């Protein structure tokens, strides 16, 4: 009887080890996937913060230029007042100096990014569309299309998101190409089109083997 009990006990122990081993493996895989997602989100936030920092510097320069123009305008107005006070036989009409008002696309772009960070995706998309509508230099246009894609992604409008991410690749030089590529794959994934998503993840790995999103792409392919 004791012998039978010992045998049964060994069977239970071995089965438990197998069960916990499988559970541990699954938990590890889920943990790795979660860590990959968190790392991707952190990298995206770092990229956004870096762009904000650069735009703040540009804004500071523009504000300084505006102050310089204001000072120059005040100086011109003083000179004009002095000219008016001088006696003249014929008073020629003097046109008032037009004050320069600086409107910068960079400021509008920074506003759009701020709206995006606040998860006001619709407002951010409208702002970016206006920037693109009235023309913008190439080194900023690719970023506008990328963040417009992100805004649509945030609104779960994945078709429009993909369309805008793809426009990033129409620019010969862009630091957003690997971001756009991984987001195209993510959009297909969220749409439930796993086959197309895996295809895009593999294409991403071929084109951008050194991208920080490689681990995330591999994790999705293995799911």
C-alpha cells in the first residue's frame, strides 16, 4: 500500500513540474511582449520630446527676431516723428511702417504635437492637415505626415493612418521611415489582418535591421 502511495505521489509531483514549467514559459513570453511594448512606447515618447525641444529652440529664435523687428520699427517711428516735426514747404505723405508679424509653420507644428500628446487626436490631425495644405518644407513635411498617421491611429482610423505613414516614404531623406514602417504593420495588426501585418513586420526587419523596434516586430511575428 505504501509502495502504491509513493508511486502516485511521484506521478503528481512530475505532473506539477510540467504544469508549472508550461505556465512559467507562457508568463515569460507575455512578460517579454509587454516589455517590448513598453520600450517601443518609451522610444516614441523620447522622439516626440526631442522634436519638442528642437522646436522650442526655433521658437526662441523666432521670438528674438520678433523683438528685434519690434525695436527696429519703434526706431523708425521715432525718426519719422522727428521728420514730421521739421518745417517743410511741401509736406510729402509719409507712409507708416508696417509692423512685421511672424507666423511660423514650426510654431503650428509644435502646437499639433502638443495636442497629440494630450490625446486630442482630431485637433492634432486638423492642425497638421492645415500645415500640409498651405505648403511646408520637405524636412518638416515627412514628420507632418508621420504624426498625422499617428493621430489617425489614435482615432482607430487605421486605413487613413496607413495612407499617411506610406507618404513618409515619398521623401528621399526622412528619419521617420522606420517608425512609419512599424506603424503600418501595427495598423494592419489592429485591423485584425494578421497575415498582412506579419508581411509588413518581415518587410520592416529586412529594411531596418538596426531599428530599435526590431524586438517588437519579432515578438509580433512569433505570436
